[in-house]
C-alpha cells in the first residue's frame, strides 16, 4: 500500500558505485540514451598539480595524485555517490541528492585542509549543480551529458583555492536547507554572487561561494 516509501529511483541506482561497477555494461545499451532526472553533479579540481610535479618529480607526484583520487572515491561512496570519471587531475561524480554532494565535498575539503599527511600540497576546489541530464553508455560505463553537467564543470572553473562553488538550485534544495545548520560543517565564509560562466554568454548565474577557511591575505604592491 505504501510502496513509494520502499521504492528506489533509477537515478539513485545508477549513481551507486557498486551498481556502476557490477552492472555498467547491462545498464544501458551502447546506442541508447536516457533522461536522468534530478541528479547532482560534482566536479573537483586539483589546482597546484603542475607545481607538485615540478617539486616532487613525476613518480612521486603521480602516486600522490592517485592517492587523492582514492580518498575522494571513498568519501563519495560513503555519501551514496559514484565517480563517473577522472579528467586529468579533476573528478566528476554523480549523486542522487544535492545534500550528499555537499557533505562529500566538505569532507574532502576538510581532509585536504587539515591532514598533515596529505594536506598542504593539495589545493582542491569544487563546483556543484543539480538538474536533469542525459545518461549514456560510453566505453563500457555510464556517463552524463547536458546543460547540468556543463554548468557544474564551469562552476569548478571559476572557483578559487579551497572553495566550493554551489549553484542556487543546489543551495535552495529543501534537503540542503533542512540540514544546513548543525548537521553540515559550518563554513567560515559564505558569499552570494552573480557569475558569468563560459559558454553561457546570455546569462548570469546566482551562486554561493563556500569556504572552510578564509582565503589567505595577499600583499599587493
């Protein structure tokens, strides 16, 4: 009688890391594409990777970058999301709920900001957007395309060091508003802004800029 409380939606199943690993080839045919409604896209980017390679050499730097991928993958999975792919030093992840993506990236920022073992060499920024997109089977795995994905990727592009750039759609989502008090780690800085995104020349976007710590002071002469 109350089947909706027991139901699981396709967008949640397809974002599950276990499902993506076990059933990637069976999920969609190679030639098919489906609408993925109300999914959340998270992009992270490692800002200072070139500096890391120069300072530590390729072998050491590659090992540390791969280790940072593993940490992100673990946290994303714990928050019920899944890694879609890595692009250079960036990560693209999908979540069923915006609040899960925000929790995940705040945990990621916390680890790389405070941990002495992985911390200061890593400067990670992130972008999160929520909406509809198209899911396809590409090279044996589920990938996502569309305006929602493009906006999320542009948000990480304009984020600053150790900053999370969140779209208004994410921040105003009821679940995010519901737990935006004590249940989420309090950012030391939250700013509203209007931003232009590359490729969206006719539109400005309302965003929230979230930091776990204040940006470093810079002396300008």
